[in-house]
C-alpha cells in the first residue's frame, strides 16, 4: 500500500471516529426507549434540542455561555427569582445524583440557573447547602435565547411546575424529570448513558 493510500485510509478512519463522537449522544436519545426495567426513568426530549448561544453570569460577575454546558453531562435546574421549597428539593436531587456516579463523577456537573435574579448573594446563599452545584444568573431574554420556543418548567412560586433537565456534552437537551422525580431513577438513567457514551 502506497503512502497516499495509507493516508487516505487514515483520513477515512478519522472521519468515521469523528462521526461516531458527534452522533452517539443523539443516537442514544433516539434509540433508548422504555422497555421494562431496562427503560429510562425520565422523559426523552425528541429529537434532542441543541442549545443556542446565550449569555449568563456566574456568582463572581463573570460572563459565561454555552461552553459551560459542554464537555460534561449536565444536570440542570432552572429556578425562579427566589429558590423556594421545590427549588431546594430539586437542587438537593441533582447534587445527590451527581455524587452517586462513583468513578464517573468528574464527567458530570450540576448547574442551577436563576432567571430574573439580580442579587448574586441570594443565589450564593441558596447554594451554601449544595456545595457542588454551580449557580448562574440569567435574564429571561437570554433564557429564551438559549432554547427559542422551549417551555422551561420553572418553579417561581410554591405549587408551580418545575423540571430537572439532562444536557449531553455536546450541548443538547436530552431528558427531563418532574420536580418530584425519584433520584434513584435519575441516577440509573445517567449511569446507563455514561456507560454507553464515552463523550464527556
């Protein structure tokens, strides 16, 4: 085999590997359907929803964006302007699920978005009880820009609907869970995904 042919083969193999890297997470979402005990506990977002560019602010006032939701599997909770009982329960769950991933814990992050909140201190005080959860403030406009037309389940007041989201390392919304979801079911879903995908 000539060096030209060898380079051509290597190039094709590289393309195949890259295709698998980018397609695998979405393929998991499409093909991973409920089936008894082997099924998923959460609700699949079909097709997976790619998040768009947006801006948010961390608790030190630094700008952040879509890159924060890439490279790791993200347990995401979008709260209200105040973090009330439902919000605190959801923050506890996403951090508990992250902490139970054993050797894969570094592949997972838990994030809290506080839309409409102008007081970073309030978010920081909320997260004192959930040390592993990273908090960000975001405007309502930027939350809408993040996923245009997507109906985020947020808990702005007691009794309001709220949801927890799972974002893959490519920045796609893949699954969601109700605020009263069982953390054990969430843990099993994430364990399966981490086993299937080597991304993140």
